[in-house]
C-alpha cells in the first residue's frame, strides 16, 4: 500500500486527477524539470501545502536518516533542509523542507504514519511552501506516475483463486 504524503490516504482512494493536483504544479517543481541552466534534474515532485501541514510516510519502512542535511542546522540554502529518508527493501522515499520531525533514524514506520510537518527549510521559499518528495528505486522515479500506477492496482486488485 502507498499513502499520499500530504493527503494521508491510500493511493487507491484518490482519483488520478487528485494525484496530479496534490502533486506538482508547473510553477514549483515537477519530476524531471531542469534547473541551473539544465545541468541539474529535479529528482522529485513538489507537493504544495500549507505551513505546518502534516506529512505522512508513503510506505512502511525504516527511517535511514532524519534531520538537517549535512548537519547544516537551519542554514539557508542547505538543500533539503530538515528531511527524512525512509526505506524498505525496494524503495526509498525522501521528504524535504519540513519544519519539524516526529521520527528519528532507526524508527520502523507504518504506511501513513505521521513523520513531521511541512515548512520551508533548506532551499525552499516561504511564499511557495511545499514538501519535496522523491521515490527512488535505485534511480529516482516520477512519484506522480508511481502513484497513478499503484492507485490503479489498488482500485482493481487482481482476482485471486478463480
Ligand atoms: Zn523539489
């Protein structure tokens, strides 16, 4: 099962339009957009939300890292700012620019568990509050496509034992 990190509900309960809406807008960041003159690819999607919006674990797993990127306590421009890396055997997900964390390294989480609250730490702007969300399976994949795929599978579970 996969849970939307901002909506906090399983992918299978969200219509595709909702996944796209809850996901990227052209104005902030969609997967694969380039920055800095094209040498840097945006490896995730920017989920628009309010300051202090609850952020949920997209899947079950273990917290691999939780805290400030590079230990750069509150330093402006320090990339992801306050962030969480969550991993299971196939997938790592990343939640960045949070203002407060409720989990720490080594915690075992359920899908949908509250991990922290949205903010604008790192290189984020208070005028465009969002959670930078990544899904990596080895390489980064498009979280919106991933959600659409999983939502589809959850809406139409395979028929067993026929
Ligand atoms: Zn981003």
